[in-house]
C-alpha cells in the first residue's frame, strides 16, 4: 500500500507541475507583444559610469599614446582578443634598444569585458568607455586598431 501511495503521489505531483508550466506558457502566448523601435524611441537615457562597453586607447593632442608595448594586456587577456605587434628601435643618442608599438588590434566581438587588461597596464594606456551601441552586421567591423 505504501509503495502504491508514493507512486501515485509522484504521478500527481508530476501532472501538477506540468499543468503549472502549461498555464504559464499559455498565459504568455496570449499576452500582447510590444516591439520597441530602438533608434527612434530610446528608453536607455543613462548608462552607469562603471559599464564596460568598448576598449579605447586615449591619445593626447599630438596623437601620442601612453603605451610602452610591454605586452601585459595581451598576456592577461583570457580570450586572446588583444594582439600587439612591436618592433625594436635603437636610440641613436644612448645606443639602447627600445620596444615601439606598431599595431594594437582589439576584437570587440570576442571580448569578455573582464577588465583584466586595463588592470594589468602599468601606464594606464587603455581604458573602457561606456559607449554601448556596438551592433554591426559584419563581424569583421568589430576588430579595431586602437593605435591610430
């Protein structure tokens, strides 16, 4: 008797759970849908300052950046979204070799926005902005060269 009561109780609990799920699904099915016309009618008026949306490399008025081509941002990036190309230049006055940044490529489509690269940068050469409108139709447009 005890086995039969638990078996029937289990079936009754399963049917109750199924009916609860179907009630929610049917209720959503008959709810009127609303489409937001995004570019024209924006509801997003304020984005938090802490929001991370796009990696940028700030430049001064002369077009120079603070990057020393150390490669720490590339090493700490868990996805490999940052790719740095450097070359060694010998200073004529001192005769010392120095790394110079040639190309800084950033793949926005693969970024996790974890900010590990920004935290690892010793000179503060890169930072996140809160420009959140990054939708494109072609993934190749999400690959950016930051050292313009």
